[in-house]
C-alpha cells in the first residue's frame, strides 16, 4: 500500500497495497530557471511536470509548474489554509489542526478515503510558511506519521510573473510498498491534478468567494508576522 502525498497537508492517493518578482540577491527566479520550451508551454496555459530519479525510492522527485491568474499572496493563502482542503482536494475527507507552536508552523492530521474497502489513511504533517523575498512565498512540509508512506518531503513556492503567479510544486515520497514502481506513471498524473486543483480553487474564490479569500490572506499575513 502506498500513498502519494501531493500537498504539504492534503495528499491525493495513488494506491496499490506580487507581479514582477523581486529576486533575492544573486538568485534567479523560477521562471529564469526554466527552458524556453517550458516557458512557452506555461504561457500557453499548460501544466508542466518534470521527474528526477532518486536513489532512496522507486518513485522520482516530482516537480510541477503552473501559471495562475492570481497574486502569490492569494495562492499561498489558499494553500496554507489546510482546514479547507477537503473542499477541493480529491479523496481528502477531513483536516484537523493539531498544533500551532509558532506563527508560521503547524502540525495537522489529515484523513483520506481509500478505495477497495481499505482503511482510511490518517497521517500527520508538519508545515512551515516562509516569505524569502517580497512577493515570494514558500510552504514546505515533512511527514511525521503515515500508514502508507515511509516519508514525504516537499515544498510549494510561488512567485510573481508578468501579472500572474508561477507555482512550483516539489515533492518526494518514499512509499512503504514494493509494488510502488507499478504506479510511477499514475503518481505523476496525480501530482499534476493536485496543482491544477489548487489553481482552480484560487481563481474560483476570487470570482465567487472573495470574503473567504480575504480571510485566508489575512490569516497568512498574521502567521508570517513571526518571521518577518
């Protein structure tokens, strides 16, 4: 049995068993790190996925890029609000905030529905929020407890790019199953869908639920207070 943790807080299951980025000194933007071909795909509205083989697991490290018609603050705010994740993330039935030891650090318990009459996956993730530069947000996570995965670490970074937000989502899961290799292709598709669902959710809130988005942005700002 394996679980593909796609969000810092809310994974999707794969089963068997600020406009114009201000850069930190000396660093390149996410956009600048991409090839012209990938930049062209993103400009056309496509979601771009890359895979990097790693020695510690049968699954690769997945990286997904997508441009969203929203500000980095809005995207980060929706993603950081893990308790609302069941409203838009497939298979996620509940999220319970366990602790908030620091303004930008949370530990939460997630419940995922499983197919084939298998027990639900209930896991705990530690999530950290940072703002490394103006207009840039990063949320990283690590798995503390899981029934179906040995470990999961990753991050979501959002930067402004020409009036939109460029999302870069990275995740590496080490599943607790010798059958995991059979699901490599489907795992990649699940990652892409998870990033698309985030982008769709942000744009939907901007159009039809601005009060919810405003509250999420205000919460993001409050939680960042401790690390400014």
